[in-house]
């Protein structure tokens, strides 16, 4: 295969991956930041970075795990930059807990059930907001993206045991918050 | 553990599972809605007008500052040139009015003081500076002379 043809095949493959995984990366970044604009920007950056380094992707992990790793690092960098630039008036577009909890799963529910579900969602968002960056990523990757523990470990560069420990602590906090509300 | 405790744990875990499932569905619904939302990139007219106003105001301030600075510099240079010309004219007039004095001054300034050694110059300075101090006993001696004379 000529280099031009190989390049074309790689570009096609990358385009297919972007189309398939972009919503998932956006969703993870949205749930991590609760900021739509920031999530969109970081998603763009993530795929830009992935495109630049696509040639170095060896396929040792899945494309999703690789992209998640890039997304997590970008989010971490963004958080670090914001913290370092504390003197700048950086406007945060993050939605508050009430707004984030308005998105209820569809289904036949009474008003009372909807109210209860909304309160529970608010509790979970509150816990997620108070988790450390690493615990938040693990919790969201497991319970929102439904990734396997070994995939999460690969995406974060941690051992599976560490991921389990973080997840257990995060769950304990969610359980505690829900228990205190009910 | 009693059966009641086991049931409570199971109920708690079921509730937690339900909450986490609701959370996942909620995030998915929110994300889908935001992902498929049509995006507009045109900035609002008010913001654009405001930006234009600020840009024009800053531009005007900069232009006025540069212009006034240039004018001030030009005027300052003109003033300095005129003062120098006036001073030059005065000197020429003074020199024309007193040619002898001017020539003498010029000659004195031009001629080196030849033949005067350093010692002589210092002695002359000492002589100019020194003065005769009266003796402390002189007034009394004068009185004695007066008395003796009488």
C-alpha cells in the first residue's frame, strides 16, 4: 500500500472514530465540568490532539480508552490553569445543581416520584461535585459511561485495585448523602 | 446478621442502584439534548455595538494623544531655536558695541599666561588673600606712647 493510500485509510478510520465516540467524550466532559461551552471546547481539543497523535496510537487499548485518557488530561490541565490564573476574572458557565437535576429519566411517574428522583439526583450531583478530580473521573466513567474497571484503570494510568478503592469511597459518600436525605 | 438487617441492606442497595441508574439516564438525556442543540455563532448586536464603541473610543484617545504629543514636541523645538537665535544676536550686538573690550577679552582668553611659574602664581594669590593682622598689644602700646609723650 502506498503512503498516500495508507494516509487516506487512516484518515477515514479516524473520521469514523470521531463520529462514533464524540458524543461519549462530550458527555463525560459535560458531567465532569457541568459546563456546556467548556465541554464542547475540551471535546474539540481532545479530538484535535488525538488527530495529531493518531499515528502513535498502537491499539494497545481501545480507542475509547485512549480518547478518555486525553480528555481526562485536558480537563485536569484546564482545572490547573484556572487555579493558577485565580487573579483573572474567569467566568464559569457551569450550571447549578438544580439545573443539572432537572433532566429526569423518561418514564411514567407521579409528581411525587419525580420530586423524589430530582432530590436524589441533586444529592448525587452534590457528592460528585465534592469528590476529588480522580474519584470524580472514576465514578463518572463507571456509573455514567459504564466502563469496565480495567478500562478505567488504563484510562487513568492506575492499578485496578486503586480504581476499586476510589470507587468504593465515592459510592460510600453517595450512599451516605442519599441516606441522610431519605 | 438477622433477616431484617439483610433485607435493609438489600433495600438500601436496590435504592442506590436505582439512584445511580437515574443519574446515568439523566446525564445521558442532558448530554444528548446539548449535543444535538443547534448552535449559533453570531454575537449579540448589543455586545457587538458595545465592543465597536469601546474600540473607537480607545482609537480616538490614542490618535489625539499622538497628535498632541507631536505638536508639543514641535513647538518646544521652535521655542528653543528662537531663544538660541536671540542669545546669539545679543552677543553679536554686545561685541559690536565694545570692540576694544571684546578684543581685549578675546586676546586675554586666547593668550596663555606665558612666563609665570607656578610658584609666582601661588605667591601672588597668597599676597592677594593675606591681610595685615593688627598686633594684640598695639592699642596699649599706643596709649603708653601717648602718656609718655605728655
